[in-house]
């Protein structure tokens, strides 16, 4: 299935958001994830199933001064 992650197209072999994040080496509770503009909380990633053409945004916090 094809999806977009941070604007780049990917072809997936999994439906679960947590598996996608691990495969792309995005790991950690500190990540913010949104699917089609809706926030997906860290505790819900294992159960969240992706669909063809979903748009996923993965953000990480930055420190600054």
C-alpha cells in the first residue's frame, strides 16, 4: 500500500502505525504523529491501522534558546 510520510511516498508491507515508525527508525514516546491531520497518541500507535494513501506527519521536539 502507498502512503506519504513527511511528504515522501512509501510502499508499505504493514498496516500498523507503530510498525511503520520502527521500520523508518522513528522511535520514542517523544514523537508527535498525525495521520491525515489527526493526532495519534503514542499509546494508540500499536492499534492504529493505516490505509492506502494516508498522509503521515512525524515531528520531534527541538530544543532552542
